[in-house]
C-alpha cells in the first residue's frame, strides 16, 4: 500500500529551529524525526512512500534519497506553493487504491496496518487516527452568569478532547474533493465530505502519541524518545 508523508510545511511554530532545517529533519535521538516515521512504516509493511515536499525540499531529498538505505522506495512530489494540509495530494499521480496519509512529525506507537484494516471494515471514504488528548488550562477559569456575578471557579481545569493524530486512510474517491480546490486544509475536506453525506470514521488509539508542532512538544519528545525507541526497537546500535 502506498503512503504519502506530508513534509512540505514551514514549521513556523518551531522557529527558529525551522529557519535552518525543515521540520521533518528536526533531530530526535540524533536522527531526523521523519526517519523514525519511515522505519515504523517499513516495520508494518509499508515500503512505497511518497514525500510531499515544498519548504527546503532539497535538504529532505539529500538525506532520504530514494529510500534504499532505509529499506523502502521513496519518490517525491513537489509543492510549488503552499497548498494546505491535504491540497498537495492533488499533485500526486497513481493514487488509484486505498492509501495512507500522515504528517512527518508524528511520534507514536500506532500500528499503521491496524488503522488500514479498520478502515476497510468501515466502508467509508476516510478514516482518522484519533487520540484522547488532555489539555490543562494553566489559569483560574471563571464561570459567570452573564450579569457580572461569579457562579463557579475552577483552578487550572483539565479538558479532554478527541483529536486527530495527523494519520489518515483515504480511498481514491476522496481525490475528487481535493483536485480543483488548490489550497485545502484537512478540516475543510472533512466538512466537504460530511456535507456530501460521505462516511468518515475514526479509530481511537490508546497508546503513545505526540505531535511535534511546538517547542514544548519537541522538548517532551526529546525527553520521551529513548523510552519509546526502546519499546519499538527501531534504532539499535546506532543503525
């Protein structure tokens, strides 16, 4: 099965790091985060990978090449200008079967094959890998009655949200909603599908997941990487 890794963004939330290297090359354990992703894909039987690149594409290609040193086949799709989080799929030919799409900076122990198998049992046009994320508001939260009187007060409450992991399985029919839209982000695509009566499913993941989009997330990833790597065994003896 073909996998598309979305690796063309500028990573503005990780500035100044991403002013000198693209986010897929940000290091974890001495290697780029996207190498971790590619090694996981290979382990789960995904060997044909297209990197959708744009920002600092030459650096990404210089490191990953044709993928042979990682045991996979890598080709590239170039995004001449920003097209959003799913718009770049319109530039990729040959997506004529179910395919996996994911961000380049996701740290997780999800079994991608399980996600694909779940998608096939659902019969929908798309499936989203989902995660229950706890968000703590580091402030006292006031509950007001609308007339300037306090009804309740919560100190640093924690709110739980079911969030997208940035990992998706798509059927080819989804491309008819992407092509011709030029710039298109994933939330807009989902709303287009739902408006048209298409089934979009989600699979909750109860293991480890971290989206390395902000500095505090990156710091957490650096701290937790060795534990996750020992669990998955993707890098051994500096291989």
